C-alpha cells in the first residue's frame, strides 16, 4: 500500500487488472480529501528494495518507481516463528493449565505493545520491517488493535486488509 498526496491518475480504464512479475494486480484512487492510495496485490511476501520518483521529462509525467524483491517464504516464516517462540516462552512461565488462552493473550498484548511503541516485533527486526501509520508515525494503540483483529481476514483473503482497516502499512528499513 502506497499513500500519496492527492494525485490525478491518468491511466487507461483497465489499468491494474493484470500485473506482471511480483505484482498480480494493483488498485488506485482517492482515499480522502488530499490523499491518494495505490494498493499492490503481490504474488507472495515482498520487500521494497528501492523507491524513487523520476522527474517529468520529454512530455512524460513524473513516475514512481518501486523495486520489489521477493522474500523467501522460509525467511518470512522464520521471522514469524521468532515472535511465536517468544510468546510461547512467556506463556510457559505462567504455569497455568490453559496454555492456549494464555498464549493468545500474550501474543495479542505483545503485538499491540510492539506495534504501538516501536512499530516492530522481534520478527520485524529480523525482517528489517516495521509498522507505521499512513503519516509514517508510530501506530496508536487503537490502530494496533484494529490491525491485530483484522489480521485473520487478511490471511484468508491474502490481501493487506488489516493495514487498510487500521490505516497502517509495513515499511522496510534500509540495511
């Protein structure tokens, strides 16, 4: 998801219905007064390697360029496993019988606390990624809660609806 100041998109009517490479399709439009958004539907986990704008020249408009790199699914799962292992370890210290309930509670608190304080979990540190609000600030607790509860829907739809609902996005930090 890419949020921009209001843009007058001048693309053919069916632009974005078919992508290529790592991008399956894309959508774009006005999301609020003064703000536009581009949403990329990707074939799998990706990170932004480079992002820059080419100035208008030779009668062509300015262009946004994104270099996307596919992320190894195993690396993505390893990063998720870091968060799960941390939460499971904390749940193990409670000594209670209802470990699943404790694990789910700890996982929820962990993610909301991490996202709303630093924007990243331990797994996010491994992936060099963090969650930010659309204005690039740290997400609020409310945004983090909405993002967490919408996450299962995002997994089911294979689209970042949790970020759309929470007005957040995941960015990759430079190495």
